[in-house]
């Protein structure tokens, strides 16, 4: 296997993503964990960009880094306790907890690995020309094949939005 | 290969240098305009040894304060850089860097002019002509909020923390309205079935006739208000409101680190103004229904220079509008900011989008 600049970039992005992901689980302070979580999302976006999927990559940044992760950080900042952190040291079932965590992690990894190996995409020929992802093609794919789930997700999001606005609306009674 | 790379680096450097220069002189404009609005004189003492001594020109430039930005820049560079003992050092150092990076990245997909080359092909002047330009801008500028959150949190101090929390809530709130207000523009320039684009160059090309501010004034208004909120400019400067939070998220910063935040704010403002001009005010077209090509001035170097000048003039007019508003309108209360964002702008933006979707659907199937 010959390492090209492109291959090196891939490894850099992969190490960044995996490293940040591991750090999320290992860092003790919630705010730091959320921040490295954002870094992990950045890494995933970089991997999309490396694959030539610009649209997906920037959507990943816009939605996950720019909105979801900000929301998580924001909520943690608002609800933080000064005395939090450090309390999980030791404890009665420390060994059991570690085992449980490892078990869940292994099961998840197994499921993901099975899905990737089962899809057969590992053995597909790599096209010579970089694939150009047209936004229109992406939209057609989404609208043609996946209309019911798309509408469902849309309805759920709209309900969430309306709920949020309603919560904001009822907070105050008329003043005078 | 190496030469191409050098040319790209050179272009990027040129754009960044121009942007930084614009930032410095926007600061001066802010000080001068504010002092004129408040019936003061503003900076009028700073001078240079040789140029200041030229008989008529020197005193005039001095009185206009044209040398002030250099003094300010040097001050930021050479002041003592205080590192408070109570901060999270790594994140504290990282925050100002993260503040400046999105501002400098977004400018790379902002087209600032175009010319017709010898073969009659129209070429835009832009660092990276991405097909998904506007998406890139939204994605990168949404990272800017991390600088403020990091600064507020890492400073480990009350007022910066409050500023950081305010800023993140505000930016999330107004991002929605901003994104929704831009959608009608891209629905308008793309027809169903044909290859689609999110490129800013295409938006300007589509405004050779009517500008989008005339076709969709509500979108333009919502976008303008959202830009004010996203750049934390008055009347939306809650995150750094000096009468409540000392300096907000940058209270604990000094010297060059503060300078980075300061420059980033102005860079955001300039890039935001540029995007407003590109989306709604016809980009480098001098007047609605009148392009440089109509005047026969679009060819070669002249076309490039003229279109850049027209674009810059419009952008600076919007920047002036930003400054004018800051020194005229009082700051909102925080609950007012949230109410404007969620109860007024967001429903308005959704209604606006639905209206244009229905109209365009009728227009296409007509």
C-alpha cells in the first residue's frame, strides 16, 4: 500500500475523529466532553469533504457542529454544578460498570461492523474520476425513494418546533 | 503545480490583507461616525512624521484620523498580554483564534466582481467558486459561536460566562430565521429539473434585471435583522453589552487576544454586509436593470476593477448602515431579543417561504 498525500489526510481526519470520540467518553468534565464532541463532528465533516461529498460535509458542520453540539454545550453550561465531576471515582460497582460499558461498546461496534461488511461496499471498485455529487441528484434520491420517512421526520420536527414556540408563548401572562 | 499553488496563496493573501485593511478602517469609520453623530470630533491627533508634514495634505489626513488605525494596531500588539490566573489556559488561548478563523474562511467564497475575458467568457473574481457557496458560508459562520462560548466559559468569571450563554442562545435563535429568509432567493434562481446551484455568482447573475430586494423585500429585511443579531452588533449586542456585563465574553482578554476578537467582529460585519449585497442588492450591478455589460464596460481589466469597485461601494454603504444603527438605536432587553427572534422573525420567515413556494409553483406550472 502506497501512502499518498490524500491517504495521509484520510488518516489524519480519521485519527482526529476517533481520538475526539474517545475523549468524549474519557474526559470527566461535561463541558470539555461536549467540546471534544463538537470536534468529533468536525472530523466526520472533514471525512465527508475528503470523500468529495461537499454538500454532506457542510450540512454535517451546519447541523451537528453549528446547532446540535452548540445546543448540548449551551444546556450543560446552564445546568452545570460546581461540585460535579470526580464523584464517579471508585464506588461499589466500579468493575461492573467498566465491564458493562465495554460490553455496550463492543456490541455497538459489532453491529456497525456487521452493517458495513454486509453492505459489500468495502469490495467495490474505486472509480478513477472523483465522484461529483450533484445537489439535484441528492434531492431526487431523497424525494423519490424516501418520501414517507422524510415526511414523518418533517412532521416530528414541525411538532417539536411548534411545541418549542408554544412553551415560549405561555411563559408570561398579560402584564396589565 | 508549485506555481499554481503560489498564485492561489498570493490571491488568498491579497484578499485577507484587503479584508484586514477594511477592518482597520471600519473601526476608524465607527469612531468618526459615532463622534459626528454625538457632535464630537473623534480621533484627530495621530500623525506620521513625514506624511504629516506635507503642507495641506498632512494636516487634513491627520484631522480625518487616517493614521489612527496604525496606532491602534501597534497598541494591541505591544501592550502587556495579561493571562489571568483563574482561566482554563488552553481553551482561553484557543477562543480568539477560533473567532478569527470563520471570518477569514467565509471570505474565500465571496465573489467580489467579474470580467469578460478575451474569449468572451464571463469570469467571476472569487477565491473558491464553490457550487454550494451559501451553504459553506452558513456552515463556517455557525462555527463562530464556539469562540464566544469558549471565551465565556474558559475565562472562569461571571460576566464573560453570562455573555457567552447569551451569545449562544441568540445565535441559535437567529440562524433559523436567517437560513429560511435566504431560501426563496435560491428557489427563484433554480428551476425544477434543471441542474441546481447554491452559488453566489449565480445569484448575482440572476439579478441583472430586478434586484432581489425588490422581488422579496421581506426576505431582505429578515436577513438584515438576522445579520445584526449574528454579528452581535447593536441593537443586538447583548453578549458584550458594556453597561451590564463590563465587556461580556471578552472581559478577561487583553492586548492582542482582545485585538483578535475585535478584528473578528468587524470582519464578520464586513463579510455579512458583502453577502447581503450579493443576495439582495445586485452584487456588482451598478443599478437595477442596468449591468456593466449594458454599459459596455464589462470587458477585461476595466470590467474587473469597475465591478469590484461597485461591489465594494455597496458593501461599505451597508457597513455604514451598521454603524449608523449602532449609534442611533438603543440596545434591546434580552427577553425582547428572544421574542423578536422566535415569535416574530421565525414565523414571518416561514410564512414568507411558504408564500414564495406557492407563488413559484404556480409560476412554473402556469
